[in-house]
C-alpha cells in the first residue's frame, strides 16, 4: 500500500494538501532539488524530540521524484491523520471503480439474464444491489484503513519493491498459494459464524437478500459484514512475509473473484474450486458452501453441497420446474433462519 500511497501523493495529494492546508511563513521550509532542507523554522517540537529524520518527518519519496509540492503543506506526508484521510479517499474510489468496472463487464458479457425470470428475483434488484454496495464500500473502507495504517507504519511483514518483484518467482508462487489457503480458511470460519442466527439477522441478512444474484450483488453487504470477511486479507501480511506488489495484485484478484462467484455463469462443476455454482448454492440454500476459493473447509466442516448438474445445462427446457423445486427447498431452510419473508419479488 505504501507504493500506492506514494504514487497518489506524487500525482494528486501533495498538490491538494498544499492548496487546502498550505504552510504559513512561520513554518516554511526552503526546499531544493537535492533533497536538502534549509532555513527551517519552527519544526514541530514533538517530531524533533523523537529524533525523527527529515525523511520520516516529510515522507520523502522512495520511488517517485520530489516536486515543489512535497513540503508545501503543514500536514506532511508521514502525518498519520493525512495518511488516514488519503487512504480513506483512495481506497473508497478504488473500491467503487473495481466494483462497477468488473461487475458491469461481467453483466454485459457472461451474466445469464434468464435469471430475471426466476421466481426469487427481486423487484428492482440490480438498483437495490448497486445502492447497497455503493453506500457500504466507504464504511468498509473506514473500518479497514486502521489495518492499512499498521501495514504502512511497518507493523506488517510486507517487503520488496517494484524493481525486485520478479526476482524470486518460486517465492511469489509460494506466497500466492499460502495467501489463498490462509484467507480461504479464515473466511470460511468467519462466514460460518455470520450464519449463527442472531449474527445473521444483525449483519449477514442484507447480503442474503439476493437469493439469486447478479454480478452487482458481489459487494452488496452490510459494511460490518464485509469488513469481517475482509479481515483475513489484512491479517496475512501482519503474520507472514508477503511481497507488497504481489499484495496489490492479490487484492485485485480477490475483487475479480468476488464478482465472478456472483455472476451466475456456470462453466465447471469442479469438486475443488468453490466457483460460481457453489456460491449460487450458498445463496439458494443458505447453510452450505461457506468457502471463498476452495471446497476444502466445507468438506471438512460437513457443509459442502454439490451443485446440481442442471445448472450447467444450456437451454434447459425443464428450467421452470427446476426453479420451482429450488424455491421449495430454499423456503424450508429460509423460514427457519429468517422467519417471515420481507422481500418484494418481481
């Protein structure tokens, strides 16, 4: 995340903070192109008392060159308040962009729109999904930024730089696999806990409003629910070494995967991969297939339910009957978990 933060400071936020919170003459620092600071007046005493270096005080660049704006605001780059504000704005925009771009792409390419005729498709469902996701993402980001700041302040095991990202390919492969396996395990247990009846009604029920999903359901959570399910992604680099560029790449992959398992496009009934069909079963029947990437923990926890082969039949003439059967089986489980149904169907 430090690379992302530095790039955003270089291209955008140094200028923004210089304009909104400029230095006054009383605390102006004269800056030259050799990274020397002279004629410095009234540096913050608390910073000096901690014997911080100039790099630490001003957040000197590690990848991008310095500009005249790097020291033009009294809220310097390494100030934790500035980092919190910047990361909140940055991750919210990134979250919206990732959600809308990937979900829209899936909607217009691989999403099977026959699902609009399903008896459990909601009235105005897509607009409801988008509204839920759009409003939830900023709150999820606010809850997540403290964990990101721990990473930025050096309390994680993130390592590496842009230049050495491909130096040890075996290490990157190992870290990728271990990240997927660790987060798959963590999400399984968190997700299963979210289905404890009182927790479900408090946090997880908004995501299960969508009994049949479109790609826009992928991030349509209660924000605290979404935050809980994102915890393993941030816990991993706090506990285990991970290349910081790979970390950004894996985060991008996770967003793609989250959309993909909600897109209703069934390509494979793989017994190992917890793909779209497995997650469709979870939304239909609630108490099965809690995993994110694999079926391993569902099998160990006896919560795995194999998707019906009928999901993979193109132009299925028995589709309406199968949908009715799905509704009958779903209602037997839903009424125990939720009670009265407050959804409005098409």
